[in-house]
């Protein structure tokens, strides 16, 4: 565990962030009083910022995750015209201009 004062942290922030990312805990002090702690994210936290922000909002009760329902099997797609027919219709439309 390392400790660093605010002034030194400000000047060497990237160095201390790399230490934290490598698993080291960094205590931030102000006049010899611990005011913050920098640690690596937990394994359960998503590496994507957007996912982390959404998860935090759910934990705080600001968002409610959707309820997934079993919708059954998706409907079968309607048949599509063959490519040759589509191209022929496109040629007719273009010739009418």
C-alpha cells in the first residue's frame, strides 16, 4: 500500500493510476490525513464506462432494469420477392422518370 500527498498526486497522477490498475492501493493524503483511496476496479465492474454508470444508477435506485419476458418464438418472416423481380420493378420505376 502506498500513500501520496495531493500535490505529488497532481503532478504524477498517471503513475499512481497505473499502480492502482496493477492492483496496488494508493492512499491520498492531505496534511497527513487520508482523504481518498485509489484502487483497481473490482472484477464485477464492467470495463466500459457506460455500463458502469448504468449499473451505479441501478444500485442507487435511480433506474429500474427492464423485466425480460418470454415472448415465445419470433414470428416467421413474410416471403420476400426474388431479386430478379425486385430489379425488374426498379428498372420500370426508373424508366418512368
